[in-house]
């Protein structure tokens, strides 16, 4: 029998949050392989899903980034690669040329449809043994956790807890 060389000294709060992070990372790893088979990264797949769920299959790049929690600079690179590969079209908003609109293409829609069966199979395996009510209960807990996190970030509540960033003088 193997002797464990690691014993966690995390609090229950830390264990809960670490379990959420580990589950999310494992989910991403499992699904990334599925998406790679179709020429997509995990974030690219998510952009297609957001656009598919958006009115008319289109949305602004900033709104897609907000939904996905991805900074604007990263969204630009993701969108350029999706456009290059024919999954989306990028257009300037005629009312405000500073705003970029993303639109899912027929190829993007077709690819999502192709991924669906394989993705659903993975979801069944990952959520095996959980009933519908258990899934809804977990979802409720996670939504509350997300809401709490958003409030903390939006209200700057961490500023009194986290150490201040060290600043360095600018050299002439």
C-alpha cells in the first residue's frame, strides 16, 4: 500500500473552492480534446456557443468577452483565429465603427452540431450518478458562489484583504 506523502492542511472553505477549481480544470481538459478534433480551442468553442445563443447568431465582441470573463485583448485574438478558419465573421457596427460585431457562420453552426453528440457523451460520463435534482442543487450552489465572487470583485472588497501591489519607481 502506497504511503501518501501529502496531507492537506487546507480549511474547509479552501477545500471547497479548490474542489470547484479542480472539477473545472478536469472538465476543460476532457472537453478540450473533443474540440481539438474540430480545429477549436476551449475558448473558441465557447465563443461559438455564446454566438449560437445570441439573438440572430451575433453579438458584440465586448459582450461575448463579458459573458466568458475574457479580457478584450484575448477576445480579439480568439475572434481573429475563428474568422480566419471560417467559423465566424467579424464586422464593424455601422452605428459605431469602434464596436466589433461577431456573427457565427454556417460552418460554425455545422461544427457545433457535429460536436454535440460527442460532447453530450462526455457530459453523461462526467455527471454519472447525479440525479436531475442533485444537478440543480449543485447548480444553485455554484450560482451563489459566482454571485458572491462578482460582488466581491465589483465592490472592490478584496482591497482591504489583499496586500497592495508593490510599486517600483520609474527610472529616468
